[in-house]
C-alpha cells in the first residue's frame, strides 16, 4: 500500500512549488544537530531513525506545526537546549521554505554523557 505524503504547496505565477514532508524533516534534523548541547540519537545514526523523532503537521494554509524528540548532553540545561532547538528549527524551516512555523514542541527523551 502506498504511503500518503503531505506537501506544502505554494502557488506562483509560473506554476506550483510542492515541498514534501521529508524535505521539511531533513531541514529540522539538520537544525537540531546544529544546536550545542544536543546529544546524538542513541540508535543507529541514520536518517530513517532520526526522521522517526520528527513529526510534521501541515495546515490548510501551509502553516507548520513540528514535534521533535531530542536527547540532551549531560550537564547542559534542558530548558536552554530545548529553547535553542525551537528557535533554530523555526529559523531554518522558515528561511529555506518560506512557510510560517506556528509551533515547535520539543520533548526531551533522555540525556547522554558528553
């Protein structure tokens, strides 16, 4: 059975631009990895497993809601790292896609030694 994909659709003079959920997930994963204090995912370190920790919801007006699960390096402030992750995701997704991110929910699932 084929998997249903969601797309962000932007209408322009010359046609439509469609951005898939996978593209947004990849942007989110890279934004998370750039934040100081985020620990690597404690499973096989491949893109498929990382994507399982990112959920994207696309509204009718193309606004995005993003849920992510992260792990924080031991000794870092969980709240500060989570706030930095939220801001980095918003900045990256909005600058690359031009789509408004309305909410980023960050779940901290654990910590790891540095």
